[in-house]
C-alpha cells in the first residue's frame, strides 16, 4: 500500500524523522530521544518516523523498541532523495561519527544487522499542511542529529497554515503502530 506525504500532512503539521536504517545504533538513539519528548511535540505536530528498509524491518523496530509514533517505510528512498539527503560511504565513514557512537553506547544503544541502505543519511523535516517546511535538518555524517531542544522550539514557534493540497512524494508500504 502506498500513501502520499500530502495525505499524511493533510490536516496537521508533521515532524518527519528520517532514520538511516532500522538497525543502526544512532537511529535507535534518535527515535528514543524523540519518543521521550513526544509530549512536547504532539500538541503542535504529529511525529512520524520514516526508514528506508522493508515493512518487516519497520515492524521489528516498532516491537523491539516500543515505538508509539507511526513508522513508514521508503525502500526506494524517494523521500530521502527529494529532501537532498545523501547516501555515500564517505559521509558514513566519517571520523566525526566516533564520539556520537561512544555516547550512544554509554546510553545503552547498540548496533544490529543492517536493516536498510547502510550508506543513507537521515534528517528531520517539519512540514505544514500547506507544504511549507519551516525546519529541515540534513545529517552530514552518521550520528549527526539536530538537537532535540532546537527541533521542539521550532515546532512550538511555527504557525500552522491549514491547507491540504500538497501531495508530491509517495511513501511505500504500511504504517506500523
């Protein structure tokens, strides 16, 4: 089953968290951080996770990590590409990833098998029903995530414009909850 981004964002501002892949240590850490702050996000926007793996990978991710927000898959990475999120080895094999990896490990997060494209970087997008994007963060290397405080602040100060005409991108498969 396919669904357009415009359908998801039809009536409410939406915070899309585009994960690298479902098995990556940083994705698990990032999802946990957003889930923990969801009480500050939900009054202003819906929270959606997007991964580039397959539906079964998303289902496993939801079940193992008790993800409450909807999770969509984009196995061909159309949404990632449309947002200019890169996928190459040099960005992933960056020395800047070492310190975030150590910090994530200390918090109890671990790496599993690759569950999606291993070279894909993620990001965070706040999209209004009008199609306006008051916030877009593109990760530059593995473990490069925006500060949650900055994202929450952007969500809270953003003014929603309630239109539903935007439908440019399609996410594949199902939503898991």
